[in-house]
C-alpha cells in the first residue's frame, strides 16, 4: 500500500470515529466523556484496533469535534460531558441523508434529470472541491466542471449539503425534462 493510500485510510478512519461519536452523543443527548471510552468501540469493533488506544482515540475525536463546533463540553455534577450542538445535529443529518441516498435501491425513473449547477469563487476553492467530491461519491455524472446530473430526486440531500457548505445561491438545483444527446447519460445510469 502506497503512502497516499495509507494517508487516505487514516483520514477515513478519523472520519468514521468522529461520525460514530457524534451519533452516540446525539442519541444520548448529554454523555459522560468518561463513559464513552469503554462503550463506543464495543459497538464498532472494526474501528477499535488496539484497546489501549481507544480512550486516546475517543478523546482526540471529541476534541476535533469540539474544535469544529459539533459538540461542546459542559460540567454536570462535577463531571465533564459532551453535548451535541445544532451544527453537530446538522452535520449528522447530512451524513444520515448521504448514507441513505447512497444505499437506496433504484427506483423507477420519472424521465427528468436533476442537475446541479454551481459557480463557487476561487477563494472558496476547498468548498468547491468538497462539493464536487461529495456529489461524485453519490453517483452524479459530470457534464462540465460545474454541471452535474442525476436521474433521481435528490432535492432534500442537496438542501442539506448547501446548508452545510454554506454555498447559498452559488449552487443551483434544477429539474430538466430533456437534455440534448442524452444517450450516453442514460447508458451511464443504466436507464432505458
């Protein structure tokens, strides 16, 4: 495995740990940090690795979540607790929508294309790259650099993604009845 693959795997693992902790904090409401360490990796054994490292991983992931504003630490009866914030709830909702969207079975096509068009300024390049990466992972087809197409309804997901990325009017969601020379698009998505 090359250096890039190892680094990508490490970054994915960090993201998995953060999502698991964020989900746990969201379900529990207010959760004692000291109680998280032994329980979370029992539920997610693939992420645990060495058991002695799990407490450090959880503290590190909680620290990153707090730095990003997804959780905050509160004092309750002399113990430190992690509490999910509104930003954390929004991020969790987006992740749940993304997973549901990606795992959803194919439905009957209504012969309409959902098109995402965006024009994000260069100073927000990281946002633009993140948007492209996300919609590509979900199966959108690139027509041009900032024009992507998908055959099924994805309005709810795009609304959450736009809110998360704070793109506002720079990203447009359109429903198109016909695209000229769309044969290759239909073949890409396996449509008649």
